[in-house]
């Protein structure tokens, strides 16, 4: 939108409107042969900015004022867009104290492009601020993660060593159970076929079988779970590991706390990466 204003001392030749991205005020200055155009942007927002721009082009100008249709003097901080919409009279006072004035009718000012650019600038500034905060947070999280890893590494090495020892003991117990069962089988077989007869040993084998059932049921009562070889082995291995750990002074609470903190930091860093990906998508759509 272009407003062409010519001072009355030079003659009011024309006043035209044209479509553009921002309002443009074209003024014929007192000591300048050619007219000067001033674009209403973020650097030229109010009457004071317009006066400074005019003085820069024509040093003979002493002041620039704007009056309403009722003759009320607008302040220097009045936005130019408001003046253009409400209508005003522009008065330019030169070095000889001569006034050059022209009346400007109220005109609609399009804001769509300016607002769109402003919104994009705001979004870009917000994105840049988020990126800066994201980088700072990531550096802080990486620093914390490195410190935790320094504490975690020796604890993990100790844990793996103790776990291998507990696994060896568990395997020894499992194989020991197999040897006991084999020995029981051989002992009962000798009693049945060599020392005594089946008629004598039959009730003995019944009680042995029933006693085994009692042991399995006792396991269920204690652990609230059916007897299963894999489950029983894992429970024995865990029990042995904690027993060895206590003897060697391994701090389970510290280890678990460090692992939990590392998981939280890694989850936070993953969320930050998702935020960064979202910002990249937004930049591509701008």
C-alpha cells in the first residue's frame, strides 16, 4: 500500500494507492527535488521514527507533526498504522519555520502479510530459544550421565563377578540334586533286589514319594508359586547372589539408584531428541 503525499508549497499533484507487502509513504520534502518513500516497517513504526527518517533525508526539516481532523496534535509515539487508518494532517516545519502540510484521508491498512511475517519471526525466535535451551539441557544431562557412568562401571564389574560366582554355586547345587536323586534310586534298588524284597520296600517307597510331595507343597506354601525347576533355580541363584554380595560389601541400593538415574536421564535425552525432530519439521513447513 503506497501513500503519495506532496506538500502544498510544491503543489499537491497526486495521491495514489498500490498493493504491496507494507504501507509506503511517499513525501515531497521542502529542500529535496525528488520525492522520498518511507516504508512502514518494524524500524519505522511511529511518528517519531518518521520524523527521524525525514530529517535524515532533508536536514532542513525542523519537526514533523500529525494532527487529527479535530486539530488535536498526535504524540510522537503514535503508530503510523493508526494514523493511516484514522486519517490525519501531516505538517512539516522547515528551517524558515514555514509549514508544509497535507491532509491524509483514512485508509484501510492490510495487516495480513505483516502479521504473518511477525508470527514467523516470533516462532523462529521461540524455536531458537528452545534449541539453545535444548542444547544446554543436553550438555547438562550428558555431564550427569558421564559422572554416573564413572560410578556405575566399577559397581557393574563387581556385580558381574559376584553373579558368576553365584551361578557356579547354583550349578553345583543343581548337579548335587541330580547326584542325590541318583543315589536315592540306587539305594532303594539295592534294598528291593538285594537286601530285602519288594513286599517290604513297597510301603517305604510310598512314604518316600509322599515325603517328596510334602516338600513340593511346602515350597508352594513358602513362595506362593508352583514348583518349577527353572523358577526354583532362579530363586536359588538370586538368594545365593545376595548372600555373596552381603559378604563382599556390595551396595545394592546404590547400584539400583544409579541405574534408575541413568534410565531417567536417557529417557529425558530421548525426549529432547524428539523435540529437536519436531522443531526441524516446523522449520521445514515455515
